[in-house]
C-alpha cells in the first residue's frame, strides 16, 4: 500500500529533474525486442566532426554498453574480442584487427553495426537491454574509419 503512494511521487520528482530520457524501439523493425523504458542511450558527447578513438569510445562503445560483454573480465564469449582500448580495435593481438583504417569493407567493427542477421549483428538484436546503434552514430564510425581511424583528434589546418 505504501508503494502505491510513494511511486507517483518518485515519478513526479524524476520528471521535475529533467524527465526520463530513453530511446523507443521500432518494434516493427525488431519484433524480437521488448522495449525497456529504464534503459537509455546517453546524449552524444563532443562534436561528430572531431573524429578520434575517444569520440568512438564514448559515443558507441560506452553509450551502447559494448563493454558489458567485450572486456577481458566478461564471462561471455565476447570477452575474446575486447573493445577497451584503441589497441584492441586497430592492432589487436589476434589475426584480424577490428578496424582497418580507410577500409570499411574489411573493418568488422563497422560491418557488425550494419549486419542484417541476428548472428552477426551488434549489439545483439535479441537482448532488449542493448539499444541498436543509431544511423547518425554509425555514420560517425564510418567517417572515423574513412579518415584513417585516428587515435587522437587532429584539427584541419
């Protein structure tokens, strides 16, 4: 009974502080997903034109929770493909790096964002806690790779 009185106050208080910011799934496009209103993608950090690993790290890897699975301490199969550092993406210690500078077709990191099958798509289509990467953020990844996947931002002169 107390919860019924407290919950509306909590909701009102959270909206007064800025409201809920969550992304709505297109359930027609991804019918296997069940929307999770308590999960959201943080706003874009930085300028999309300031291409660097840090921009990709903050706005893709962290924002879309890739590190939940893609880290050395994860108990999932994805721990063998860590995404913690620039080295992990560019000069990985396995046969094929995830990003080949200036080559989208040979960059698995880019290709999995565009994959159309559940098996090859990242984030997984069947896990509602992981939002699908937005088109504008995929475009930032594309531009970063085409620019040579720089580790640090280099201003145009």
